[in-house]
C-alpha cells in the first residue's frame, strides 16, 4: 500500500536513514523532521522541499517532541547516538537519548488520536558478540556491565520493551525494527563500508581491527527503506519486532576491504591494527518473520550495493549536509 496524504514525523530524521526515508515519502506526504543537528543539517535536496518542515530540537525535551508530533499519523523514531566510537565516547548520553528519548516519543504518540503507527528503531547489537541466523524470539545476549560497547545495546533493548508494552497496555500501534549493518550512498557518519570506500578512493590504507575475520551481513539503504514502508502499511506489523537485513550479503571484514579495493581500482593497501575493545564477531540475521508478515525481501546484493556506493562517493568526494 502506498502511503500518501499523511503527516509523518521522523525524529533524528536528518541522519542517513532518516533522510533516505524522507526522500521516498516527501512527494506525497507532509514530512516533519525533528533533529538536534548533531550530525549536521538536513541535506540540501530536502531542506527546500515545500512538503518538508524541519524542527531543530532535542528528544530529551518532552515539550518539544510533543509539539512536533501534533497532528501526525506516523512517527518513525530514529533519534540516537550511534556508531561504536560515538557510543564509547558518550555512554551516558547514549543511554539517556535511547531511554528518555524513546519514552518522550511514545508519550507524544499516545496523545495523538490519529496515530496509525509508531516505528521504534532498535539495533542488531542486542544479540551480542555472536549471532548467526538469529530469530526475533531468541534470547538476547549482552556483555558485561562496565563494558561501554553494550550501553547502546542495553538501552535499545529497554526501548524495545517499552514500545512493546505501550502496545500491550495502551493499544499504541508500535513496531520495533532491528537493522543489521546498513550502508549505501549518503552515509556521512561512521561505518566500515563508509570508511573503506572513502579511503580506497583516496588511495589511503584501509584499517582493519585485528585479523579481519569478523563476519557481517550487509543491508543496502534502499532495502531498509522498503522494510520501513512495509512496517508502516502492513496491519500485521503492529506489536511486532523485526530483524531487517540481508542474510545473503555476508562477508568478513577482510573480504569486504578486498572487494572495495578491487571494485574501486584502488592502489590502497590493507593495514591491520590491534583493537582491544570488545567487537562483534558474527552477525547474520534470520528474516523469515519479516518475509512472512511484511512480504519483505532484500533486493540489492553486496557487490551491486558496493558498486553503487563507490560510484556515489566518486561523484561526491567530500559529501556534507548543507
């Protein structure tokens, strides 16, 4: 079902996923992006669109969130501190935004009589260091208290429980999404593919932590956007949590670096650096639930996605929001 003539709020909507969603929705809907500008301003191709309203604000400010949510039909809650380096540097702020920010967004949603769906963005980090073809109903596995790597995961897991309980207790039409390693054109913050592509194009060494045997499933940005649109429109999505990723697009970090060097024709070398921080060693989702309830199927394989991403960064060597 195509979404049209709706008012849609995206918290944290100026980021990579939010901007990509806005582009898909803005022609037929009224889009409100609520963002504190942490990762820069809204991309210039969206900032001047007549169907888009930008509100600079913080999800820790409940009154601001409630004001932005007035009259909306859908809320897509993306606001978060993300990226391993950012989480390690700001663990307290990471948890505050995930816990209090999600609570504020849910409270604002509950006050809107015409709300059709609330999408809570969680993370595949809730499965811990080792996750192979994990299903949504399997037990989550988090690391030890005191290890900053898991502050993001534990707060996101708590926000999942909160969103689910708003559905259970108050009937709020919530959905939680666990994205697995999203990448693609327009990514401006952190991420292995982003760093590798930019360094390969520049002819700089590609830095790999430890031996590069860590395994990931990579999901192209267009596929995650497709999944969110399905979550917004499919009635069976209400009250559910979904793994969203591409279990066919799997590689080690070392293989990923080699592919990017080859596809870009780069003279870059691979440099191995010891990293003593906790890392995720294996992360591959089972997406059968999303297939069955949403009709979701990722379409872009890893090689195709990497080629598209490399070409975009060749055309945009110094991308930035404006």
